[in-house]
């Protein structure tokens, strides 16, 4: 999840001439959007297709987004990358819906945990409302059953370890409610784990002794340890403690785009050694160095605007205006080509091995996606693009979800089978 702001036509008018001219929509062949062949469609349809990070629940809670009906693809209010009709159309087998607990909930005792529970309830309600299409899932066996029944398996992933409020009991409670992975931190670190960003001056270092207890308890319960968002030292500390494979639910390759949220080649190799899976994040700013450079220019322009605000300016109104300005500038950045997304799959497959790559879209949690990857229904294009890069059908099945099935069977099903 990254924070979502809204575009404004007014700000676009205000800013006319402030940067390069309006974006023109490129033709598909120029942007290299793969055309899905019969072979790719069949391969995709028969495979387990698993996406390990989707923020649609935040739209449901904060934007009154009715996930049961179709919406246009987009990032604004009333738009989205995911909903029930498009989940079914996508042909995917399993989706991890994110229970993302924003950093400010950590300020007051009880709020983070309550927020996580609210997400869990919303996700379970949505799933229960559509028994003919969705199946609530906690194991790989549930995914196999969903596949047989032609349903989409819905998992809950908790994003932000501050939600357990420093308590193993809190962790157990959320497990009992159906949560099957926990991202140890979000952009904010917490009392026991450091994040890659350290937002608001929070922890950026490694795991504390209690943090190691948390990993051991997750192993014992059968909850996946998710190392997306964590600091490099927490990443390696967690790998030293865990006795089972881990995941990165939505992280890409730092060798292609050097941002702290992506994983270095050393980290990719460490996850391979652990037997885990790195699930590629689709956010343009994490994928594409050209997009990121332009986005950083926008950040600097907005910072200059903020510094130039006259004293006494109403801060809420100023924030809204600057947010709209930022969105309109961001919307003018040339979109990321589809091939850049596939470069990350390719790089992780080459460095970590083809057994350690998966899909972690971050749909509905990001504000820019590669052209041709506008919503969940575009996922089959990944199968085609990987065929075009020379991967075998077996390798592609692994990357689409086979690797996650291996890890989920090892971590979730083994524990579920215990008395
Ligand atoms: Zn995230």
C-alpha cells in the first residue's frame, strides 16, 4: 500500500505549462503490450495463479467501494484495479487481500489491532457474500479446492506488524481470525522490527529478541513471514531465525531500480537459499528508474511549493491543493512499458532461480502501473510475456503461482494438519 491521493482537473489547468505537454496515449505495439496467444491462455487457465498482495480492502473501508460490482480501471474515486466481476474474469486462483494498518493507528493503544480486525471482518464478509464465486482460504488445500470448483480463493494478509501491538497473544488472535501472512512492518517500523523507510522516525534497525520470538511463533502457528517493507537488517535477522520458507509479498528487484522497498541481489539469493518466494510488485515507481526519476522531480517541485506557502495559509486547504497538484504532475509522467515489469520477473528468476519468483501486484494500493497492466484481468499477459522471453511452460506455471503453492503447502498446510 502506498498512500493514495486524487487527481484534479482544476490543478491540471492551474499547472498548464508547468511541465511537459499532456501525455499522449501510446499505441499498444509501441508500448509492447503482449497479445495473449491460445497457448498462453491455456497455460494460464490450467495453472495456479496466485497474487500475494492486493489493497482493494482499503478502498472498501475508506472509499465506500462496492467490491461486488464492476468499476472502471483507474486510481481515482469510483475506479479500481479489482472487484468481484474482474476477479472472476481474471481467471486467477488465489488472491491475498491486504489488511493494511496505516502508521497513525500505532499512536494509541488498541487502535492498530482494532483496525486489523475491522479489515479481517470486511474481507470475510465480502467472501461470504459470494459463496458461488469466492472461497475463504487458509491453506494450499483450499486453493486446490477453489481451482476444482472454479472459484477464487481469498486469503488475508496483514500488512504492518504494529497491528499485534507487541503481543504474541495479538498475533495468535489474528491467526485464529484467518490471517495467513504478516508483513513484519509497513513503512513505519515498530517496537520489534525495523522498516526500509523508517517513516516518522520509527525503527529502521534489525529484530529485537521479542521480534525473534514473533518469527518463531509465526513458524509454530503456520503463518507466512512476509519480508516486504522491512529494513535490510530485519530481513537478514528474520532469515536467520525462521525454520521454514518466507515470502516477500510485494517487492521487486533493486538491481533494476535502486529503491529501499526493492530487494538486492544478496537478498534475492538469501530467499532462494531459504526456499522462499519473491513476489514482484507492479508499482511503476518501484519498477522503473525513468518513472522514479520523474516522480522525484515532482516530489521536489511540491516541496518547493510547500516552502513557498505564505504564513497563515489554511493547512488543510493547502494540503488538498498540493495533493491535487502532485497528482496532476504525476499523471504526466510517461507510463512504464510492460517489458519493464517482465524485466523484474526475469532478473529475479536469473539471480534467485525460477523456483523463487511470484506475483505480488499491489493492485489498488498504488497510483501508477505499467501500460497494459491496468487491472487484475491483465494478468494473462504475464504468461505471454514470459513465453516470449523463452521460459518453458513448467517455469511459467511456477512463477504464476506454483512456487507459492509449494511454500503455502510447506508452511500453512503442515501446521493446519497438526492436532
Ligand atoms: Zn505495501
